[in-house]
C-alpha cells in the first residue's frame, strides 16, 4: 500500500482504512486493527491526520517504538492474536507507519478483564453482540446454525463443568525437562510415535480466554468424545528457555495446572520466565474417526488461572460422514467446530537414520513414576544431533525458515516394541519430522519428531 497513491485517490476514511495521529492511544489503534481483522481486513495508517475533509501527513518520530508498542498491546489484549504486516514509508520527508491485517476464519476478541468483539460498519467501528457472534460462527458442521440460539448454558454461566479423570495409557510418561538455552517462546517440538491421515481434512474450534476450570471441562468432554484415555498421545509445555515433554491427556492438564510445582522442581525462578507458556498436545484417534489426528493448543498465563489462547484442531481421514459426534461435543463443551477444509500434510524422513549419533541422557519408563523402578523402558532422552544446527535441519527436512528442532538440546527416541531390561546396543531406526505449520494453522512455529530406536 503506497502512501502517496493512497492519499491522491482517497478523500475519506472508509471500511478498509483508518488514519491515526502518532499521539493516538495505542490501545485504540489495536482496537481498530481488531475490527478490521473481524471484517475481512484493512489497514491503520499512523502519521496521517484528518483536517477539514482532507488529510495531513504529520509523520511518526520513532517508527520502531510504534511497532514495539503495538505488538505488546496485541499480545496483551487480543485473542487469538494476529500479526499485522508493518511497513514504514517516507512521504514529504516524514515517516508513516502502515499496519495491515487480513480477515480470517476466526473472530478476535479485544480487552483485558472483559472481552469485546469490534468490527467495521462502513467507516465506523461497532461491537458485535451475542446474536452477531452466533451469526459469525454459523458455518459449522452441525447443519442448523439457529441451534445456537436454543442453548446458551455455556454463555450464561450455568454450564455443568466436568472434571478430567486421571486415566493413563500404559505407554504414558513424563514430565521430562529439556533445556532450550537459546530458544523462543513460540517455537515448540513434540516427540513420539505419530500417524498422519492419508486424506487430511481440518476442522477447528477455539475458546476465548477460558479459565482453568473451563479448560479442564473442555478436555474432559474431548476425552469422552474421542476416548483419549485409550490413545497414544504426546505433549510439550514450552517456555522460552525450557520445555517439558510427556504423554497422556490427564498428565497434560495436570502439568498446565501446576506450574509453580513444575518450575520449583526444575529450579526455575518464575520471575525470570516469559509471562505465558505454549502447550501443545497431539494424539492419534480411533473413535469416532479412525486414523485421525487431534491437536490441542493452550497458551496459559504463568501468574493467572486462565489461558489467553485455546484451540482444538482435528484432522480427519477424509470428510466426516457422521458429524453428530462433533455436534454432541460442541453442545457438551460449549464450543462448536467450524467449517471443514482439505489440507496437505507432509513428513520428511532421513534416508540413513542409523548414521545419526545416539548419545543417551535419560532412560524413559512408562507409568506415573519416572524413577528407575517406575516401569518398563519405552525410550530415551538423547542429545539432539540437530541442536544449534538450524541450517542443516532445515535443509535435510525441507523446512522453510528457522526450525524448533535446532533449539531443543535433547530429543525423545521411542521403541516400537518394549526392549529387554538389560539393553544391548541401541541404534536409531528412523527419524521423521512433521511440520505443523503446513496444516495446523496454530499461532506458533511447531514440528513433531518421530524418532524410533531399535536394539
């Protein structure tokens, strides 16, 4: 968007463009960006002011500070967050900052203690009410969009919240800590055995800033719908310098819900940590949709009892014929799955995995305990051969840009069959990487590592 051409051809603010002075409150700028994101997209141009039906270029003295401040306000107030395209241009010897957002499939909330849903109506900003929001979400698999008007129990606080039972698969393990000395908060690896649908169709849903109680309720409904206590699963809870890995939905929630204990056990000072975590859970499902993949993404605050982002992504093997389980889950959990769409999923394997250097760090056993007598050996934490080797990892696995694989000091290698207690020599049997950013549409840079060992 070129400023000169724009100012030469526009005489009023419209549905797609808003002009702001440099001294405008940054929260108001982010509110306008949120309204654009909820209305198909648009741009806020900072450094231009309206004057008697014309526009005057006032300029921006410190464009970098504008960018940083806007990003911080988005991080604190918008859910799910978006990343505007930011461009600094020179016009009439002054700097002008353009912040542009595109529309999407989701409605973004704006606010702190209470969430609002701004949108554009002509050249003004309005706020969506309950009926407007239901209309926005009516493209769902449950056939009748008006059904949402019949049951508002989740919205009016009368929802019967469920507790997540402590059930574990016999291969569950964790949590185990993996250092990330130079890692980033939005950069996550999950580890373990994983199958990909051959004909993936993505269906998503999300909850707006749910409390811990609501997160547990939704996970309990998810476990009931997909019988996740009988499924293999893996999770990573990620900080900017540290990550915990494990298995099992119950253990996943327990670790999210007990941050202080987890940090204390790791000897971490919570005051030095990033304000929120990135928690990612993945599982293959057999009921009601065989050969499907389920992802749960949670972004819980470290010091608060709610999550700033919660999303479920289901990748079925082909378009679901029976959508009743999804509708039943939505009615039970209080959130509805959206429109289904076909996506591409790719995995890249090393051609000679036996050549990977294997340096074990810690034996991983199944069951609740991680002590040496806690159960049968299911795998090892080992030194990550691609740690701090981002270019090599990206080239071998055809990953564009930076990869989280280069940030984790250790990787988890699993056995397909339980080995004897006295292990002979262990060798890598396969090393496969799946890039979530290709298909999951979640707001982080994430990959899955399926590292198989043999003896």
